C-alpha cells in the first residue's frame, strides 16, 4: 500500500503517496485512539460520485466527539478533501479513507499537547468480500470473540481501536475457511459482522439488530429507507443467532461489503442456500443508486 504513485491529503496538503508518513511514536499507533471512515465513490455516467459523503463526514465528527478528539478541520474542508483525493488520483471509482489521529507530540496515556491530524487517502478497491459472492452469498461463522460491551467501547464511534476486536474475529473464522465473522454482544445476542451490519428476512419482514452494540451503518440506513419505500415491514430488535439459522434470507450491509448475501451461518444453510429474492432486489436497488441510475435520493451522490 505504501509504495505506489498518487497523492494523499494530509493536514490540508496534497502529499505524494510515498511521503505521507508519520513517526513511530504516533500516539494513535500505540493506543488506538483515533476515528476514521470508510467511504466509496462509484463511476456514474456523470463521472465519479461519492455516496452519502455528508453522512460519512457527519459520523466522523460524531465519532471524534465521543472520543473527545478536537477535529482540526471543518466538515466542508473534509468533504472537499475527499472529492479532491478521488479527482487528483484520477480515480473513476474508489474507496476513500479519512482518519483523524493523534500525532507524536507526546507519549503515554496522560500525554498533554497532543495534536489531532487528519489524512484522506483513496484507492481502487473492488468487491470487499468477492464479486462471485455477491450472487452466491458468503459463508459466515459466529466468532468466539464478543463484540464490545457498550461501556467498554463506544459503539456509536467508528474508532480505530475497535477494530482490534473485529480482526480477532475475522482471523479466527478465516483460519477455518469462512468468509466473514458474526459477532455476538456481551449478552449473547447478534451484534454485527466484523465490518458490517446484519439483516434477516423472515416471513416477509426485514429484521435487524438494534444499535446497542453495533455501528449505526449508513448502508443499513439506506436499506431501511428502501424497505420503507417498498412497503416491506421492518423491525429493529434483539436477535439471536438461531433466528438467523431459520431465516428465509440473510445479508450483510456496509460501505466496503455493500449488500452481501449470507448463504450459510455456522454450517447451516440459510433459506434457499443462495442469494434470496428480497436480498437481490435490495442489492440491485443499492447498486443502481450508487452508480447514479436512479432519480430518487439524488442528494446522496456528491460528484467529485
Ligand atoms: N459495523 C462495523 C463494525 C463497521 O466497521 C461498518 C463499516 N463502516 C459497518 C457496520 C457498516 O457501516 P457503513 O454501512 O456505514 O459502512
């Protein structure tokens, strides 16, 4: 990743990719106290467009507030920076990574004088969990690692340190040949995937875990908006893993993962064992949206 051509926005300047470096004593590298976003831009007939840019930037600011990190730039500046990295790297479609982190101004948990820094990078990234799986669905396993308790981590924040738990879960299940992990909360109820929200379809109803210990996903919100518009009943509630075993359909949502069918959980085939009909409908509506093929919600696309 570090050795490639291109430009990265760092603290207000466009810096050559290979020179966008930090010191080994970077505070966030040691303690994980930082916030970030994962955003995507898609190729449309009118050029690259960033999907729900302002919503992602809004969450970045809320994450910083939760961690009490002073954000050194305003939202307009960071929105412009995200457009700029796509444009100046000549990308048609991109994954965009803004991150706010503490620098190497001090060490230790009590460090004074830390400064928050912001970087924004963008690169081409295809389907996160595999193009074929978009049709066939992925194989998921419940992780033995528990998702964060609401009082040990702040689930409304997309914070760097949270992803240590996600990586334990992913590494555990991928070593056994599964595509993705499902994490349960501290009470044993379904929380989310390592980087996705989860939905099931049961008797024509769309059901998703409430946000007690899951990230308030922007793709989750998009799908819930579609369900309302399509007249599909939708419910947020506590969910058990066996509700997924017996669901008619299941899928993950996330900016990186997009709308990804789940064909199997814990070696139980879900529904028809492949992408379900409602999953397919929601997935194609989502792709039509992000690629600018729908007139509705035009405000969700920010052209670069
Ligand atoms: N949960 C977690 C833990 C995530 O990392 C993500 C990805 N940001 C999501 C859910 C989905 O969020 P979004 O749809 O906003 O990408």
